[in-house]
């Protein structure tokens, strides 16, 4: 082999090594993003399952208030035994700065009351990208799905005693600056303790 042939062989070898390294790096980058996104979506689905279970079990407060206190497009407050301790807490789900949060207020005093601003707030889900045109909560009365003219109910819902079904609609994106697009997670929850005779 001549020196020129040797240099050409080394150049081709280096070109192949660089190309292979670049290709493997891109595969790892995309695969890692897909795994991270999959794990994040699973965590959101798990959190959503807990929210749905708590919402299914809403009930009259320990102070005697109606089970639902507030029903807006990005906020829902009701009474439920969120920690299964036999005491009915006020549970407030709301959307703030790309996060779905949960505030829990314990009753205090005799007769029991739920002090305003006495919420223990935790984050349920991050990377939520709902816009003003994509509400987090939709509300339906007992005539749904037969009556599609009056459903979903206009928010804020008044009176809240009309609500029988709640839809949670989450738009999620782990990294809005990278593909893929938003992932939509939606679920309906029937408020089983609410009867038409309230």
C-alpha cells in the first residue's frame, strides 16, 4: 500500500466512524426522549386515576354543605374523604402555571368549618399545556348524552347541583420545543353520590 492509499483508507474509516457515532447519538437521543415521555404520561395517567377516584366519591361536607362547592373551566372544588381517614376534606383541583394542583383543607372547629386559605397544596401533574380554549374541566347534567344542546354546561356552573358528570381533558407535552405534538388524556367521571333528589 502506498501512503496515499493509506491516507484514503484512514479518511474513509474516520468518516464511517463519525457517521456511526452521530447516528447512534441521534437514536439514543430520540429513544431516550420517547422513554422519558412514556414514563411521564404513565405518571399523569396514574395521578388522573387518583383524581377520578376522589371525584367519584364526593359527598356532603362535615359542615353540611352540598358536595360541590365550585365548578369552573380550570378549577373544581368539592368535598371528599381524600385520605380515607373517615373525615370529609375539601378538595380543590386547579390549573396553574402549567401544572395541575390539588389543595386539601381539613375541617376544624365545632360545628366543622373549612377555613379559607387553609389548603395544603401539592402538584399532581406538570407539563400540562391546556390553553384558554382547552378547558381542563367540562360539566354535564343528568340529560347527557340525550341533550347535547345544553351540554356541556356553561362555566362557571350555577347551580352546581345540576352537575352529574365531569370530563377531565388534559393536554400534555413533556417538551413543547420538540416533537411530538401535545398528547391528549381525557376521562369522564360520574359523581355517584349525587342523586336527582338533592
